[in-house]
């Protein structure tokens, strides 16, 4: 099962005692790179790019479906902690694969996005995500209008001639931000009006402008990424992937070579619909 990476440009945090009501509003794009997940009968081991690790969101999903006798194997295009929703891809891929393997007979009485709910709950419990899973389930250029469930999103039509170029400059643990009250207040104060602005003019250009405003105003953007974004003004836009130490840029085909000449380790992607 392939689950696309997801880049959040800006977001607002909603916490609730109900994990299904906890989540985020905001906007982002899914990529044609991400995580391939398979499961096989085993001993409950988790492998990430051939390394055995105890990846908490994946473990949470395994516990949710109560399947300790399978191994989960993730093959990821991106490292964990890069703000590309890799933990969400792992959680959702695990949920889909387990659900497919154990069959819906166990859940037939209340099948309703069960794998998506399981992965969302896992991400929220682990502090590794709030809205990625819903966006990765929806795919494309996704505006999330309400947090969590019931799912309330707008999938914006985009033409296929844009590229998304990503440069990973380091790691950042999502939980250190979304579990910090000062950051939560700053994020929510900054993002308060951005969703309405994007819904009024749902274009990739406006998405990138609002994302850059959010990254700069919250102070989440690093000086290094800020500098590179200034050099990429000729594109549709550039900003920092939330919540990572990763730059992302959307550009037209005719500008791609110029973008690649500016970045050191660019990864060229497309928006995954
Ligand atoms: N080697 C590892 N072993 C176990 N967990 C890891 C390892 N490396 C990273 N992780 C976990 O992966 C998760 C990454 O989630 P997050 O910070 O949201 O990044 P992403 O943007 O990739 O989703 C975190 O829970 C982090 O603790
Ligand atoms: C921005 C974030 C809270 C975290 O995203 P990541 O670091 O990629 O796990 C995301 O889940 C969202 O709600 O939009």
C-alpha cells in the first residue's frame, strides 16, 4: 500500500478529549513520493527502510487492531522527522494493510473510514500529527475546514504541470511543537484568518503566499530556509514544510532548472492526486 507524503503549509491546532475531534485545520499538498507499507505474519516487529525500529504511530495502529502477530515493513522515500507526514504515511499504510488482511468482517457493523480513524488516533496519541492522515486519505491540494472527524475538506482542482521541489535540511520532532502551549498559541493566533483567505481564493499561489506568511510570522521558519525562499521568488512560491526543517517550492516546468541550480540536494516531486 502506497500512502503519499503530505506537506502542510499552514495549520491551526484543535485539542479535544476525544481523539477523533482533535486535529487541525489548514492546507497542504500530497506528493507522488511517500511510504510503501506491507505486512506479513511475524512477531510484531516494525521495519523502516530495512531498520527494525519501534515507530510509535505504527505500533499504536497495530494495538488498535489488536494484531500482534504481524510484522510491518515500511519503505519510505523520505526520512522520519522531515515535516513530510512520513509518520502519517506509516500509520495510514499500516491501518489499510491490516484492515485488508484481517478483512472487514470484524468491523462490518461499524465500518466507516475505520483505517483512517485508526491512523488519525495513532498520530494524535503519539503527537506526530494532527491533520496529515486526513489529507493523505483525501490526496491532492487539500484544504481542511474542520479538525478530525467527521471529515470536512475541500479538494482543490490543480493542473498537472506544477513541480514540488523539496530540500530536507535536518530533522524536527513534531511533538516538541504541538505539545508546547506557547507554540500552540502562536500558531493559532497566526493562522486564525488564513483558512478563510485561502477558501476565498483557493489557488496554489495564494496557498504558498499564506504558507510563507505563516512560517515567517510564527517564527517557525529557519533563517537558512528564509534565505533560500527569497532566492526562489520567481516561482509559484517557497516556504518551510510544517513541521520540519525542510524547504518546499512549487514551480512551473519552465522554472524547474533554475530552481535546481539554487538548491543543493533537491528532490523533485509532483502533486499526487
Ligand atoms: N529511529 C527511530 N526509532 C523509533 N522512532 C523514531 C526513530 N526516528 C524517528 N522516530 C519517530 O518518528 C516519528 C516522526 O514523526 P514526526 O516528528 O511527526 O515526523 P514526520 O514529519 O516525518 O511525520 C516521531 O515519533 C519520532 O520519535
Ligand atoms: C503540521 C502537522 C501538525 C505535523 O506534520 P508533520 O510534521 O509532517 O507530521 C500536521 O499533522 C498537520 O496537522 O497539518
